[in-house]
C-alpha cells in the first residue's frame, strides 16, 4: 500500500470571503475534506498528497494564492487512528 502524506490546513479567512475561499479549495483535487468551522479558525481542509514536496507545492502554489485567505497553519498528520 502506498504511503500518503495527510495534513490539515487551518485557515483564517477575511470576513465575507468564506464562500469564495471554499470555491477555490474545491478546485484542488488533493483537498479531500473542507470544513467551515467556528472558533479559532474559519476553515479546515484535509489534504492528501504523495509526498511532503507535493504538500508544499499545493500549499504555496495553490492555497496561498486563493484570495480571501489571511493566514494558514499546516498540521501534518503523523498517525491516524480509528475510534
């Protein structure tokens, strides 16, 4: 089985831009889940890539270029467990 790199990207979004940001994120094939949240961050995205290099490229070349995103934090998943 192929190892995949998974990461949560947490985003701070400009007021009134949430729908636009979600639309931009839907264009990214590696974004497998998109959640609009309350609290400290506005949007959380689960990315699944083939390598850390690919994760970097998607984050810098695609996500960071979506208008309306003020800030991101990336949390690479080290281990995923079922409940």
